[in-house]
C-alpha cells in the first residue's frame, strides 16, 4: 500500500481550524486521552465491501473527486486522531485506509447491488499516512445507515513493522448502535466506547462541517 496526501482546503485554514478545535475542546491535545486510556482498539470484520479498486483518486478527501464537478452529498465531517501503541508511543508512517457507503447507502464496490443510485461525487474510500506524532485526518461525510447496520466507517491500519488492524468507527447517539450486531460483539465496555465517536459542529475547521476524534491503539 502507498499513501497519498493532498490538500483538502487551504493550508492556513486547516492549521488554524485544527488549533481552534483543540483550544475549544472539540479535539483533545496531544498527550491527553490517548496517554491516559490507551485502551486497545478492538478488531472488527472487514466486511464484504473492502475496495477492490485503489486506482485514481484515493487521497484523504473523500468529499471531492479529482476532476469532478461537485462535492458529494452528505454532511462534511473531519475525522482525525492519532495511531499509537498501548504504551502511548506514536506510530509514525502507518498507512490508514477508510471506506464507507455514500449518502444514498451505496458502497463503491461491484458487490453492492442495491437499486439506489450511487453518488458519483463521493470518493468512497481514502488512504493517508500518519505523521511523526502518529496523527492522521480525513475529510469525508457523516456516515449513514446501511441495511442492517448502524452508521459506521471502516478503518484498516498497517504499521511500518507490519502490524495490522481492521476496525470500525461508530457515531455517538445513533439509535441503531444498540441493535447493531457487530458493535454489540465488543464485550469490553471500554473497547466499545473507544470506537464510538461524537461528531460535533466544527465550523472553526470548515463552515457547516462536523468534526470528531478517533484515536487508534495497536498492540505493542
């Protein structure tokens, strides 16, 4: 796998927005939650729709497809966090992939044969590489329900030393969370809580957008 990083919005806007989000409490500063908890992120199924095609636009901005005429449908959401081990050591250079269904509940996958029209403006999957402090970020949409599933985003992480983890991120407050079979399989309440993320207004990052922090902890 290889990582591609491209600008999502203006660099000054992103840097300023992230700093403001930290100061406002939307995003926790380095050394806070991940240093005190370090709960191992639970493994979850890859599911049937892991992307089969990683050609073309696979950057960390899923909302706009390079060469496309418009942004995707859905509420823009900035998902970010850090990848560390259980000792709190940042894992730099890890590859982070995400994939999720579009606003219409369709995956960018030939196996998804729903009759709903797919949103051609949604990239469907993205890939990035963690920075020196283990940080990553994606600009995507707020996940929506898929038949039989509560809203979620799939994550796959590969550390430089070969450690791999596949997991899923869920949205706090979703009524479907209590009924979702895969989420309920996580027996440890601390691990279950670690994959449920609050998405809150993040106008300081991007007007009208949501933002949330999903820290990922790999086994040491």
